[in-house]
């Protein structure tokens, strides 16, 4: 059975099953440079310690097919330009081997590295997914997920999982609390969902939102209610691509657009003491401390982010800029896309969503960016675009 590395817009149950399957195949080895070599553009380990798994004793010696993330780690640790190493893999695997092996055997260097891998089937190659410093402290995705959900449960606030993504680099889990909401009439004035007002999930149809608006003393046409829900996003990387982070996230329910507020994020860097050579065996005390921190930060996130006062305050901050008119849509979208390094294809989609959204303001540019993020199949790219929503608003609001 091959190890599945990624999933997009998965349910919590599906993500948990996938993480459990990955966990059963994990191999984490701290090895000296002399025990690592490149063979036909794959990573080979020799003379390393065997690992005790649920299936018995598993050899860690063997050949592993590198991911793009591992190649980036090799490039960083061995001071090889990443683009050059990538090109060698594609066109000259012999030179890939020569460069990696040459710098691993650099005279005067006595280094060890943490290699994170998934074991393969039988004698088949495994997957080498990260090449890290031997000071990298590991907080695995499955442990982070369980601890974070425990923190939410302990906080006593009803919250739903609004979708999960897993890539070779990161895990993303979106938490939303539909009962904690704020009206944002200025932020969403004139905005139409680019999805045509259809059902957008979490049990909130346009009709149900309309009834909620009526109870709050606000009446809008079905599908047009300016309601923003509270929530946050949990992000973690097992492979050195970032840190465990909890970021507040507002959701515009009529279209599902998400807006992450990165300036208010809580995070913990994955760095610890130097790891001894051999298979990683965390002590129960070390694991418990790490997970207690995740649980506590998740509980803090609920307290800070899942309340109406926080949502209302953030909406007020955003509305102060969102109403600035956009007089030249093409020029403004081009400026936003160039500044934020969006691709030409993404720029075209943003312009299309801006026009369909009907909100000819800086807030409309922000909505177009975050709605475009929903169309991107690469979860890392989608997350990055959504996180750029507020920056897009600022650029559009000050454009001349």
C-alpha cells in the first residue's frame, strides 16, 4: 500500500484516518552524514538503528524516494541552490548524486541530520519527506489535531470543523462557530456571492441565514445577509515548513470566503535540544509537555477568537478601509496581483470574481482574492492566497 501524502477539503474523520495510516508508517532517524548517501537521485540510509513498530522490528536502512520538501531540506543544509538541485533531479540524476554525496562528505564537517520518512511496502522504496537539523523538535500532525480538538472541547464552546487539508508540507484544520457572528453591512454592502447563493455548508442555507437575520432585527433578501462567523485555523508542519499555529479566521457565510488574520496568530516553533543519533524515541514527559501546550493554546484561541466582541472589533477595523471605491478594476487587480506575486491565471480569476461580486470597492478586491483561493486545488497555495486577503484590501484601498 502506497502512503497517501495529501488531501483537500477533507472531513475531520477522513483526515484522522489518513493521519493514522501515515503514523503507522513513520520512520524518524537521526543519522550521521556518513550513513546517508544519494543513489540514482534517491536517498539511501545504511548502518542506522532498526525501529520497533506495531508490526515488529522494522529496518530503517534502505532506499527512500525524496519529496520536493526533502530536496529543499538537502539544499538548505548542504548549501546547494534549491533550483539547481531540482533541475539535476529532473535531468541529471548522476550529478544530483555527485553534488549531494560530495557535500555530505565535506572534510572538516561532522554533522548529523534528522531524516523523516515513511516506510515502503516489503522491499520497495519508502518516501523520504524531510531532511532536518538534529535540533528539530517534532510535534506530529495527529497529536496536534487530537490535542487541539481537546482544547476546543474543554473551552466549552460549540464549534464545527469546516474542512481540512493535508499536503506534503502542512496540515490545515478550519474551525468555525456559526452561533458566534457579527453583522457586517458596510463590509459586504452590494456584495454578491460568485457562487450564485447556493448552499455553502455547515447546514447554513440562505433561508436559514435569513431567519437568523430576522431574529437579530435585520432583514435582507435571502442569500444577501451580511453575516460573518467567528473561527480559527490550526496549522502544523511535521517537515520543517513552519510552526504549529492557530490563526483567527472570519467566514462570510453567503459565499464561504475565509479571511485569516495573521497578525493575531498564536504559534510555537518546533525547536528543541539536540537529538541523539538513532531512532527518535520521545519520553512520555516530553510528549506530554508538547501536547499540553497545544491544548492550552487551543483553549486560549477559543477564548480570544470565538466571541462576538472580537469578531465585531475586527469587522470594524476592516470596514474602515473596505469602502474605498475602486475606479479602475483592471489596474487595481494587476497591482494587487503583482505586489502579492499571484500568477497571471490567478489574476484573471480575481478580476472575474471582482466583477461577478458586484462590490466595486477595496472590500470587493479582498472578497475576490479570498473567493479565488477556494478555486485553487493546491492547499498550500490556497492558504497563502487567503492569508493575503487583508494585504490585498490595504493595497486596493491606497491605490491611485
